[in-house]
C-alpha cells in the first residue's frame, strides 16, 4: 500500500518583493481562515511554515488570539516552530542559527508546543552542519526541497554530520507546492507516481500549500475524491509532518545515509549568486552578528560578574533583528528595493542598539572602577582567554603631547596614528567669536596583553615629549612581510616562507547581466584587470607597532552593459585602499573605500598565490568544508537537466582559504560572503567585493536560461541594487606555511575586538552617541568571581553568554575538523565551580564536575559542538 501523507500548510515568505508590513496584513486575514478551518473541522491539521516570526507579528496586533492558538497547538492540530525565521543556511553563522532555533522553540513552547522538525522547505542549499545542529535541539527529523545532488537518487534518507549525528530527512523533490495538484487537478494516479519516485519506501509525503497560499477548505473532499478514483494500492491520508516521520521510521532499514552539504540545482534553482547579492545588507548583518556574539554577550557576562545585570530582553530582541534579516530571501537580498530598504534599516537600528549597550557597559564598568575619576583609559577583553594584541584607541587630551603609564607606574608603548584638534566651546555663527576650549582627539596604537574576561587600566598623563608616530617609508614592513608598490603593482615578501610574490594583489572588474538572485556574465563581457598604475597618490607609513600603505586613485570602467559591449571606459570608480600590518600578528588588513558610479558589474579582489591546491576551503557554521575548485557537472549541466549552471562561486562565513603542502592563503571577511578559486598557472583566490545589478529577476541569462527567477511575468527594477555611491570593503589576508583552521578562527576572533575601551575624561562629551547622558558609577566587586579562562585551546571558541535562567555561564566550543582533538585545552575558574554539559537549547544533559577550579577538557570528537554550563558556588563567592 502506497500511503501518501497529505499535509496542509502555507509557505509564508517573511518578505520578498513585498515588505514585511504588506505581508503581515495578508497574514492577519490568513490566520482568520486557519483558525476557522480548525474550529469547524474542515481541516484536521495545519502547519504554519515552521517559523514563529509571523505568529509574533500577528499576536502583537491581536493578543486576544493567543488563547485560540494555544488551544489548537496543545491539541496537536496547529503546528508551529521550531524556527523564528527560515534561514539562509549558507550565509548564516552557527551562533545565529542556534539563536534562531532557540528563540523559535521558546516562543512555540509558550504557545503550547513546538514541531521538532528541521523544516526549511525553500532555503537555497543545505549546510553540512545542520544534522548536528538539529540533534543539539533534540530534533530528529528534517525536511527540505532544494539542493539534492543528482547522484543521490533518493527522497528519504538519514542525513549525517561528521560528529556522528544524523536525522531522518525528507527531500520534497517536487516542491512544497506539489500538493496543489491534488486540490486543482484530478490526475491523482499521476500525482501519486510523481511524488513516489526514487525511493523504496511505501510512505510518502505530499505538502499542500504554496507561497502565501490561502487555506484549502475543501482538502478533505479532495482527499476523499482522490481515494475514490485512485488505484487501490494508493491511499491519501490527511496528516501532519510528525506523524509522517513516525511512519517513515518504520521503513528506516530501506533508507540510505548521506552526509555533506546539498547545493546542486538538480530539482530546483539554488541561486548561488545570492552570496554576493546586496553586499550592503550582508555587511550590516555580519557586523551585527559580530557585535552580539563577540562583544555584547560576553561583555554582558563580564558586567554581570561585577554586579550589573544582563539585559537579556534587549539581547533577544537584537537576535530577532538578526534572524529577520537572515530569512532566506532577506539574507539573499533577492527582494524589491523597498523591501531591502526595510531590511537594511532594521539592521542599522539593531547595530545602534547593540553598540549603545556595549558603549554603556564599557562606560559603567570603567567609571565604577576608577574611584578617583582620574584621566584613565580602560581596555577590555570580554573573551575567556588572554589576548596579546595591538589595540587602537581614541584618546581625548588637553595637550597634543601625552603618555600612558600602567598601574605600576611603568610607561606603556604607544604610537600616534592620527590627531585632530577640537573645540569644546559654545558654537557661534562666526567661528572667530568662539572661545578657545580646545582639546585633541588622538588615535593611538597600544601594545598590551589583556587578561581573560578582564581589563587593563592606563593613566593618561600630559607631557612635553612628543608621542612616537609613524614615519614616511618606501615599503611596508613588519616581522612577517615586506610589501612594495612598484610600477603600479603590489609585491609581497613572506619572511616566514622566504618567498617573493610579485603582483600578488589586484582587482578584477567584469559585467554582470544577472539579477539579485544570480551573477551571470554579460553576453558581451569585457574583463578588466585593475592595478594601481594610474594611482593619484601613494603613501607608506612605518611604525614599531603599526605600518600601513595608502593608495588613492580612479579606475576607468564601462559605465553600463552597452559601454562594456563596445569596450568603452566612460565610467569611473574612485578608490582609497589601505593595507595595514601590526607587530603582533601576520594579518594584512585590507580597507577599501569606493565611490561606485558604474552599473551592472562585479568587482573582485584577486589574490595571486603559488599554491597547487586541488580544493577550496572555507568555514561552515560549526566546521570547515573542502569543495572542488571546478564543479564536476559544469561541462554537462544542460544535458543532465540542471535548472541552472552549477557555478564554482562559493559561500564563506568568516574565512576562505587556498592551501597545499607548502603554503596557505586565507581571507578573513568582514561582510562579504562570496569567493571563487581561479585555477591556472597561478591559482587565484577571488573575493567578491560587490556586484551591482538592476533587476529582481531576469529571464534567459547565460548561467540560468529560461524563466526569470522570482516573478516570471513581471519586471521588477531594483536600481538600489546597483550599489551606486560609497561602498566600504574590509577584511584581512593571512599567509601561513600550513593551514590551521583553529588558528585562523582565532585570528578572526581578534579582528572582532575593536573599540572595546573607555576613557574617563571630561573634555569630550561626544565620544559615543550616549556619552552626553550622565551615568552614575556603581559600587562594583573589583575582584569578581565568575571568570573563566581557557588555556592551550586547540578547538574553536564559539560563544560566551549567560545561561537561560541567568544563574551561570554558557560556554560553547567546537572542533571544526574531521580529526579528534585529544588535548583540547584547560578551563580555569576563579572560584569553585560546578560544570555541566548542555545541549544547544541550553538544557542540562550531563554533569561534568563539581567544586573544581580547573578542568582539563576531555577529547573532542571530530566535528563535535560542546556547550558547558558553568555555575559558580554562590556560598564560596560570598
């Protein structure tokens, strides 16, 4: 008997070519129909797309409906959660995925129960770490549509991760809308055959729904008719996803096991071009992720150790902003301009709140520790391990000359990077009428070793001796590199590898005749190599702590696709690029500011290596992935029926890498998510800076012949997606002898620890937007107990936050490799501590140790994610 489990649902895009506000109006009326259908028993079950954000928006307007929703959820008829929003898996960090699920599950449970199914029916590709993430939330079943490789030849299977986790998975090959045929057509046997191919199972799934589809009130009648007219061996059953998976479990011995990511356009389009679409959105949400994960959450734990309560409500609200911005269409930027404006503004607003909370905590902690309110600067490290680093700090002083001394009265090495004279006097229409209340704002570099979850304090003293500063030089140099600009080309010497790399960095510009879904080369393309031979100004400044090279100029480019076809350079992109090195690290920071005045093009940073790599490498939410440099189906994708070209453009979260046995090149990103390896005599790591296009979807592109993506019958211009105007691109290059993913992630972590300082001074009331407001100092515990220190770490730090109930600390680490880490490191505590193992939801799953001050961590399995719950003995602390 072929049992077809028919599931009524809606797929509710949070926003798309319409805005969140427009979709919300539709949803409030849709919910009336859902509740009516359940109340009148016209439907037995209904699934609300596996995401809580739409329900939260609904209940914000109609709180009285909570009782009715709870009634059907607790009765097992209305299925909600587990997500807050349906993420894009390829560009969302591990911690963002965890927070998304955690919030979604918490909100669903508050309404009566959560559907523990990894439900992502429309995400553009499936990430390799999802099974272990799902298992961390006690989710044993998953469902998706897009990405299955042609060779898999299966619908139902066990999907496994490298840590041994696995989830029973349904690939809805015919889409989440397949069941619409049941309602609108009468070819029932044909439908049954279509959705039951490529599996030995007799249990099958038929989702009945679609994008913002209205409730099918006649589903029962249609099922009844289908059963009457179908072959005897076929039975349509009105059901739900949990019941379907329960039935499928009975056939588990028939099902194969698969692992890895699924990003093939075999059954549907994958849109790998979204990795580079709307770089401005990706940049702002990447920054918000960094701020929350590596600054606000751990700093809140540090503040709590000093008696300042964690503002969890604000933090959760900010994670919801992140989640809304990482819904699969939102993250992809494949939306109308008005929708992207909304997404961007939400991200900017979130950044303002996150940064203001960080600013407030830094100020509150610093002024409370500075009892005499002397002119002191406090440098903070919220991470649970010691950092030896170069910190850039803005100091406000009465004189242009000053020095820093530590708490032992010893001078601190400081280097002046820039200085500006300001006037704190009352403003006047005539500047000459203003009194002179001048002071200086100086950006300085400070070499320091910051204790874990702690701080350093330096006193600012006025002196007559000048502050050491950068001097003009002909080449940039530190302990790792020499960088030269000669005849418009950049040359790099690696002191570690003892190799020269001539012409190692340039930019490439080409046409983009794609859309917001996909990059596609221009039909009449023209690739231009952009070096610095026509630069207007170049300057090298050398210091003991910081060295930098600044290059300014303009690139002449084709203004649009017509000019590109004619190979006419009638447009310009002006640029300022800064390469910066420091004494403590082998990172080369890249800061590029552009004035883009050109349309329909893609700009990439090209890094020329001497590698002979056979794969590209990048990070995933909780791991590392190696991918072929060239897709194997690139030559025959049309012949085998792929829906689009399986391009070799790749996603990254924090890093992209190219390495062999002799050298390793990495790019650590601060916003961009797209890269590609260009094979050839010199392999190149191509990092997409941005791409500009003017349409939501275009038909018949080179990479994607056929219908336009998104809306097939309407042209939607998106001029904002051309990114005309200022574009800022940031990241870091790293050249090592060997590839070490843990070391690179630690390098990345260090780049996130900017602007974590506060100066107690009265000269400048505008150091932050909220500095103007008075704040009372607090009587703090000066030697707090509640601190964690990790030593000899060989796995990756992921997050540090307060536990769900606020009674302890949640520390998450993971092993990104496929090799066990037998000596992962040691935890040290400032007070006797109870340590427990938690799952990703924050629930206790085991006890590790009690009343300890040190804990050598047990071995990490390949790919293991481990979350420690750390609970300090309150009596001992008192």
